[in-house]
C-alpha cells in the first residue's frame, strides 16, 4: 500500500487537469479570487481548499495563494459555490478581454495600438 502524501486525504484519484482540453474562447464566466477572504491566505496555512477538492476540471492548484489555471477552467462556478468565505466570484469573461489587451500592451484590432 502506497504511503499517503497528505494526512488529510484518505483517497484520491489521479488528477487529470483539463481532461476535456483547453477552454478556448467560449467560456462565459471566469473565477476571480479575493485573496483577502481566502482562508489559506488569511491563515497562511494549508486549510480549506474546497475549491481544489470540488473543481471538476482539476484547474485549481493548492498553495498559498491558490491558483486557477484559466487555460483549462470551463467557468462552471463550482469553486465559487463551495467557497465558505465567498472569496471566489464568477465574473463575465467579456469584461476581461479588453483589460487583458491593455495590460499586455497589445495593439488593438485596428492597428492603432494601446496608448
């Protein structure tokens, strides 16, 4: 019998992150984490991680702070629903498309660039 790596987990399947493949551009909502409410961040301890446990795509990485791999996240909202402190909220994906371009200083589709 293999030894346990985590004393709080008695059974665990092999993680298959994003088994259905990369999300692409069809996700309607994305999770946004408020680290000031997140239990592991507040306590600086490996606690809670319900978002990690219940994510059906295995895109939540345990750690301080937690990380969500948006490449594979489908935006189902399970992580937000199970979070006891409401540290995760789902926001409309379109709200981030413009901000991503501005943050990365990518040129706009018209070719004028970001100023």
